[in-house]
C-alpha cells in the first residue's frame, strides 16, 4: 500500500515507553488477556477524542468491549445483508461475548449532534447531500430532533439533542431481537449516560422519572 506512511515518531516513542514499563511490569496479565476476552459490559460511545470511557470508570484492559461512532448512535435493526458496523459490534457483544450490560454514553459539545441540529434546522445544507456519510448517519437522530426542535435557545436545544441521541439509541437497541430477548430474560441490562466534559459530570437516564439524573 504505497500511500501508507510509517508511524509518527511521537507515537513510536510512546509505544516503546509503554512496552518497557507497563508491559514489562505486567507480562503475566497480558498473557492472560491473550487467551480471550471476557468483558462485563459493552460501551457505545462517540468517536470524539475527548471521550475517554476507560479513564472515566477507571477500567482496565479487557473490562469493556468498546464501540465508537459519530454521536454514539445505534441504528435501527436492519437485516438487509448490507454493511452494518455498529450492529455487528452489538451482535458480537450480546451473542458471542455475553456481556451483562450495554451502555450508550453521550457527551457535551458533540460535533455530530451539532451537525444534526444544523442539518435539520436548515443551516447545514452540505449534510443534506446524498454523498455525505455524516449526514446520512445523523439521519438516525432525526426523530430525536423532532422532540426538541421547539427549544429556542441553541445551547439548550443541542444539549437536549445530545441526550436524545442516547434515548434514540436505547430505543433502537430494543429493536434488535437478540437484545430484547436478553433484556426480557434478565441476562442483559441497557443503560443511557451523558457526560459533561467541562464539569466532569455524569448523568444516567432514569426510566422511572423519564429524565437524566446525576450519578
């Protein structure tokens, strides 16, 4: 592949430092990990570089099965024989790894959600183009936008839409037969979280109250 380049020097140096320290001091643990993974939970989070799920929960390698995509969205169940990366990750986590929990975690200042807000309100026509991968992906969130479009303040509307991204994803998750069956049998639980990056706050959706509450 002639267009591929060597790893940037700063990443090479960081890797060598990790290999000489962290790995060397925990060889037995890494050998154990090589035998297979047994994560307790799957986390569906955003691609945003500021979202650091393992740091937030102090998780070790092998603890979380993590899938990241734009705006932490779960698409509707669509067994149409096409390519479905997020759906494939969910299927593997639930059916093969038998995770006990699936967590959808949204966050503040989400660029994907802001794009959806702009697209649906008519201020981001480039995302309406058929060739926009981001736009077509954010179509998943249109039902959520319809529920918050009445909010006039842009900042408040986008925060509400970030939380709708979590709720739409939870709704879509239950549309996967193997997810709904595992939930009904008690083998799986699903959870919705929203992280405020600036304050370090974390909120969890409480179905009994129908809103997000501080953790």
